[in-house]
């Protein structure tokens, strides 16, 4: 880690804390409150690992992690490493999703813990491409994967 860069886990945790401020009560706060950040790195690619216990409010009637909740977890977790990849003055906000493709491979029951590995594959001035893998902590089974494309919504400067 370069001495000029802040602790990558701290960068991500600060953004999670910012998202949880008292003025925001979006549906993703249920995930944000439970999200742990065991590791984060700048290199070789900006990436982070997250853990979350799957609670019944994230599950469908069958007691399995809901597909929509899986997508929301990926949406959040693959967004945070962008703050490790950005250049000074760019990607100041979490931006908006352009694509979020999720492959569901195995069920996760309420009460189980999952680990999400998220990394930035490529980043430019306007677009970023991220990848995520979700594993069941108890046995290491890959339960879902995703590719996430985002668009930078920072205000554009005039070229004149």
C-alpha cells in the first residue's frame, strides 16, 4: 500500500457509515448495517471482501436468500471497491447501475453467513466494470456470481 493512500478498509467503512447516516432510510440499510469488511486492497486490482449473516428478512418464503436480496448485496459490495480505484476528483459518488447480471448457483438458508469478494475489473472516466463472487462461509461453495456495470454521475465540467 502506498503511504499516500488511506487504509482501504477504512475507505470502504467510511462510505458504509456515510450511507447509514440518520437522514437515509432506504431498503439497503438492512444490508449495510450487517455488512462486515474483513479485507480490502488497492492492488493488484481494487478489491474487497465482505461478510454478512443471512437473516429471515432477506429470505423468500422457502427460507432461502431471495434473489432480489442477493442482487442488492452484490450491488452494494461491488460498488465499494470503486472508491479504491478512482482517481483524485473522479467517482465522488456511488453512481448508478447500468447493468447487474447475477448467476444463482446454490441456495443459502437463513442463518448462514456468506462472503462476497468484489473487484474492479476496469474503470474509466464514465464507466466502470466490477465482478463479484458470493460463497457460503461454512463450506466455500460458490452460491452466486455477478458482473456489475456502473455509470459515473459526477457533474460534468464544460469543455469550453
